[in-house]
C-alpha cells in the first residue's frame, strides 16, 4: 500500500465502483473481489484515501474502486465529495451499490440518486443474515421489479452471494425511479439542463445537485462552461430557492425519502427478531453502566491470558529459544564466521549485539510476531462479535467528562491495532475539538497492537496486579489529560448517535482472513523499520555515541525513573517503532535486568512516550505541523515525569508487584 498520485490498474473490462453508506461491508467485498492486491492513495486534491485493485470476474479483468462511505451524494463532507467526484469524473462501467439489508431506507436514498445519475447499477443487499436476526426480510425480486436493477442478497463476511454478485456486477442496469419534485424545482431543473454540458452522469442529476446548493460543483462548472453561463446557473438556483420558505435541498431530499419509504414498504417485512435470549441479554448487559464493567474486565482478563500468557509465553519461548537461539542464530554465526573474521565490522553487523539477524529479525519474528498474531486474532473476535459499539455506549458518560462522546472510543480501540491508521479515522468525529483531543490521546497513551502484545507479555511473566497497575495508571493519566484538554480547547462536543449491531458468534474463517492480512501488513511495514532501528543502534554503538547518550541521560533514567541505563536504548528506538522499543525492554527483562517495579515503570513510560515516526507524520497530515510539534513537545517530558512519579510512589509505599 502507498500514498500518492492516483493510479489505475490494467483492466480491459473497465471500472466497477463500490458505493454505499459507511459500515455496510464495501471494503469486505473489495477485499474478496481483489484479494489483497490493492493500492491505497489520496484522491487528487484531498486527504481522502481511495482503494483500487484488479479483479478477475468471469474471465475478464476489472478495476474495482472502493469509494468512501457516504450518507448522500450531495456532498456535506470531503468523503462525500470524493465519492461524487468519482461518479462524475471516472469512466465507470458499472456501480455496485452496497446496502445494509437491515437498514434499507437509509441506503435507498443513495440508490435513488444513482438511478437519477443514469449510471448502470447493481444492488448488493449485504448483511442479509443480520437482517434476518432482527426479523427483517427484504424481497430481492420485488425490489428488482420496483427499481429495474439486479438485486443480489449477500453476506460478505461469509462470501455468500459473492458469485451471483460478480456475475451481474459488470452488467449493471439503468434503473427507473421517476420522481416528481415541486413544480418550481422542475422548472429550474429544465432551465439548468439547457445550459449544462454533456457529462458522464445525467444533466438532470447535476441540475438537482446545483439547486440543492452543491457549491462543490463550481470548479467543474468553471472548467466546462463560460463564466456567464456559470453566473446564469447561480442566478437560476437563487431565483428558484426564493420561491420556498424551506431550503431547496431539504425539499428535494424530502421527496426522495418519501419515495424510499414507499419502496421499502412494498419490499420489506418486519417480524419480532429470532435471536436467542442469551445473546440479547449479553448484548444488553455489555452496554449497562454497572453490568458492563465485569464483562469488560472479563474481556481484558481473557486478552491478558490469550495474548500475554499464550502468545508472549508459550509461542515466544518456542520461537525464540527453539528456533532462533538454538538453531537459526548459531547457524547464521557459523556461516558468517566462515566468510568474515569474528568480531569484525560485517560480522557484528549481521550477528553482533546489534546484528540484523541476532537483533532485528529475532525481535521482529521470534518476539513480536507471535504476540501480534494472537492480538490480531483476539481483536478480530471483538470486531465480529458486535462488542465494540457496545463498549462505546458504556463509556459514553466517562468520555463526556473529556469533552467527547462514546464514538471517540472507536478510534482509540482501532489504535490498539495501529495508532497511525486510528489517527486517520478520527475523521468520523464531528468537531475539530474532538479530533484534536482524540489525536492527542492516541499519541499519548494508546499502545499499538505490537507494543501492547509485548507489554502484556512482560506483565504476564510478573503478575496480574502488575498489569492492573500499568493499565490503571495509563487510563488515569489519559483521563486527566483528556479532561484538561476539554477545558483548554475551544468548541463543543457533538451528539452521540451510533448504530448497535446484534451480538453474534464470530466467523472463524473471517477472523483468520483478517489475521493473515494484518500479519502480512506487519511483516511489510514493521520488519523494515526494525532493521532500520537496528542499523541506527549499530551506528551509534560503533561511533561511541550510544555510550555518551546513556551517560548523558543517566540522571533521568537511573536517578528519576529508577531504571538501568540500558533502557535508554529502548526509549531511543521507540520513536522509530513503539513495539521495537518495548521489545528492547522485554530483552532486558529476559536477561534479569528489570525487577517487577522497574518493569511497570518502564512500560508506563514507554506507553506514554512520543508517538512512533509513522504516527507523527500522520498527525502532521491530519492536524498540521504546529499541532504535531506541540503534541510531541508536551508528550516527551510528560511521559518521563509520569514514569518518575510512579517510581517514587511505588518505592515509597514499598510495593513489590510480585
């Protein structure tokens, strides 16, 4: 994956666009159609990322475009503008409109807009199983008759209906949906149509967008029309709007919603949901402010056992001791020793203390990969079970104290996978204030999956009490910083509106697929940085700079934090990758150089430490250079202060944590 200029793939069959509301399964279908061969890059002139990839369907190669999720094709956000621009500017063969079967009315308004655009469209009724669990049945044949489109029920997570969808997707139909708007709007539409140039979508749909107040179309108009024609269209829009007490956009949308209601009433039936009482109760309890706490603690304890004990204990011991230390590293040392003199530059570079094999690959493959793999599996189970949105509801009241709402927990939970990507997803938050606070909290105290895995592994070999002290300290600090930020930063918080899916048994095939994709991402993204970090330490060591840095920071590291001076290395390389720094602490623990109190103090410090370089660049991209530098300037000394304060408290109280 990469960012940069939009690139198309070699696709003789043409372009197929996936469109629809957010969280309806478009990206899952994109992955199933294209495999994992995709490019992700910013759409020209925006910060919105669009995925493209080749798909082989019925012997023909097509380019699949996964457009951003939208609630309307009248742009109210940058994501919606990008999706509209893809439909307006790209040479599209067909659109695959993905709908949430249990929320048909919400998606069908977009169906109406696609039909009005005159584009070939196929409908994918996704999440068909979830609709059934809620007692919602959609008659696909009746919907096809009402719209004139091909309609295929699908369950993307199970690949159900994928073959049928692939068979009709390249042959989308131009549907029928003759809506009658108020007479003056129809007059305005005809007047604007007479001025508009030919386009890839219908002139009628463009005229309706302009009358509805779509100012984002002005650059397109200026590119394709004379200035006096653009001014004439603007005057028509103003004149038509003056005839109504309400906005023209509101009137147009009301007609579409009315049409959607009529169609939904004909094709959808609803009965009491057929779900087990146990799943309903668990779903309700997990959102309860009181009952939800023991459920959350159970989830955390299970994660601790699965990731910290099984992954970081059994799996790491096997890979590190049996594979690397007993076989791979000695074998590499013999090979290198037979070619290069022992203790020489090349020998040290490959198998020395800071060797590419003995340090970089050992850390990346033997220590981090099994822990990360276990965490990815566990995180996939949480995603597919429907628990995460319930967690957002449960913590809503707590987050309100920080000027946020429960929706903010979603980027933070995603941050447990990757803070860099989570920073990008702060776009789902409605206000600038919320986005800044969550970005700061992600950079400050949310460990990424690899770092969290190492942390759980280290704490798993100490005690459960040690884990509670670490987690409680980090959460308390994040709450304190979030509370202060909400008081300092101007602005209001937004309302909390979030759809709650049903609780369900996760599909193991889907979880394993996600795990494989995420592990592949880790190997591609993390291992090169592990190698870079090792080369960085190797260079510092050879130039005798590392010893000087350790000596210079010893008053802080040894005196204030109460840690051995060797932990300085872990903090240095933690900026390249957080998990690499944590892996350095794990190596010190395995050598017996950290006692339980030092383990907790070092982990709190490195958890709160500066964000990794990739996350730092993402903060610059999303929030700007000034905000990124201010966050970094605050986090670095604050992390050291918190670590030193915790060290003082634990030692003063005589806590051993064993």
